[in-house]
C-alpha cells in the first residue's frame, strides 16, 4: 500500500471510530477522492485496508459502507493484545540484556519530563519506543509478530483514548511499575503490571466505543 493510501486509511479509520462516519454511512470513492484531492486509486486501496480491519463492508446495491463495530469482537482482540503484551514483558524481565535494560530506563526517564510538560505528541512517540523496546527485549520473533499485527488492527481504537483525563500521568505511572519489575528481573511482577496497564487501556477503549454507539442509536 502506498504512503498516501496508508495515511488515508489511518485518517478514515480515526473518523470512523470517532463517529464522523457513523455505522451505515456510505463511503464513495469519487466523493472521498474529491474531498482529499487525490485520485481514486489510493482511496480504493485505503478502503480495502479498512475492510480487512472490519471497519467497512461491501453491501449489495449500496457499495462500501461503514460497518457497525462489534464490541464483542473488539473485546476479544483487546484481551489477546493484553495477554500477549504481558507475556512479552515477562520474557523481557527474564531475557533483556544489561544494555537493553539501560535503554528502557533511559526512555522511561525521558517520558517523565514529557508527561510533566504535557507534550502529547512527543510522549506518544516515546511511548511507542518504550513498548517496542519491551518487545525486542522478549527475544521472540513469533510473539513480536503477533503483537505487531494486533497493534495495527487496534491502532484506530487506541487513538480514541485521547479524551481520557490525565492520560499521560496515568500511563507514566503504569510504565513506572513495569520498568521497576523488568529492571529487577521480576518476571511475574512485569507480567502483572503490563497486564494491568493494557487491561485499563482496553476497558477505556470499550467504554468509549459503547458510549458512542449509544449516542448514535
């Protein structure tokens, strides 16, 4: 998929999740191409990508429409992500090298300043580095691939958390417990802290999606 298609896919996904395009809304290639001032090819590719994530569907005689987000299916994906991320943290506590642990500690220290300053964009970039370091530290390519796939599918829903109050401070406090456990080689502590962190994030996402669906109804 081209860079333009990828950007359009992420933008449309975010707008579907936030309700800009409610369930049942028709997404016409021509209209979207005119709106975003691009050809229909990247629009078509973006819609195909959204279809693979279950965000749109093809309805006979109507074309591509926004699908109703299945909360039950979303909950299963979030649960799987929660357990796999926690497993990676457990592995990281056991397998991380001294240099990898030092890098994790450094990234966490950076996030302390970013959280205090409320720099959301920089914090989110730091957050991605933080969680990626844990994946690398697990030293298991199979687990890494599974988590990467789930993260891609859940990305539009994760972005919905931007409305949560004290988002950065809560995330930072969660990370502190994870770092402490990994640096100490506490496998179960790392597993439990990470599982709690992702369970909180998952429940936040589900509450937001349910509330938006209730409003739409």
